[in-house]
């Protein structure tokens, strides 16, 4: 009968598989990744087939995909001809790898496509039989889309430059600012972010009590 530890691992594997589509991989690939992530020892293809109930071809294909992503690595045991696989368990590095791969596979190609589209529109606009206002509007939309994607790329690089500790500190600063109302964040750099100081608010009740005390003394 599975124990609580095994139940917890199995639950994570299932949920991670359901999330796979959100970061661009199949459910089986995500489940294999999660299984290796929670495993204390490296697993071979037979282990993965047995635990996830997938075919050898399916397991092998998705293992190669995870290696291409840089999320797992091959290992060998002395005297054993089988290949074993171990996941990167550094969570920060794991998500950095996922984000970089998604940008390389998805964001960079669409930016290149936008640039080609823009070239076509600019070239067409030079002709006399083109609706120039419509061309200008299309250029505006393409430029805004490209600027947004480029800005997100710069933000992504900034997050990576902060590192794990820096991002945690930055997130805490933003959370404190949100809870306090409107705290501007200043001094953002390699040393982290620091919210600007803010005077505590004086409630109407406390002000009324102080006024009452003053009248009593007089």
C-alpha cells in the first residue's frame, strides 16, 4: 500500500503533467520530468515505463526531449549497460532553463516574423496602389507588438540578473508596496530593490481620541 510520501510524489507527477501544456511540452514529458525531479535516485527507461505506464518508444522520445531542453542528464552505473536519467533539482536553474528555451523556441521566432512582416509593409507602402493609412496602422501595431515582446525579454534578463535571492527580495518589496497602498520602489539594482519610506497613516479614531484628551487637560 503506498505511503504518504509516495502519494505526495504521485500527486505532484500528475499535476505537473497537467501543467505541461502551459510551458510548451506534452503531458507525458512533464510527468517524466516530475518523476525524475522527485526521485532520490536516477531512473532508467524501464523504471519510467513501469511507474508511468507508458510505452518504451514514448518514454525514449520524451527523455530525448527533456535532454534537449537541458532539464535532465544521462548517467551510467558501473557494470550496468542501461542508461539512467537524473533531473536538475535546482529549482531556480530549472525554471531559468525553461524560460530561456521557451524564448528561444517561441518569442525569438515571432520577433523575426514581425520584422519580416514590417519589411514587406514598408516595401509595399512605397507603391502608389497601397492604402497608406492602412499600411501605417499595420506598422504601428507591428511596432507595438515588437516593443512589448522586446520589453518582456529585457525584463526577463533583468530577473535573471537579480538571481534567486534578489528576485525574492524584489517580490517581497512589491508585496509590501501593494499591501501598503502606493509605495514607489527605489534603488533597484544589483543590490536588490528597496521600497521608499512612507509615514504611517493616522486613523480618524486615534485623532479623535487625542483631541478629546487635549480638551480634558484644558
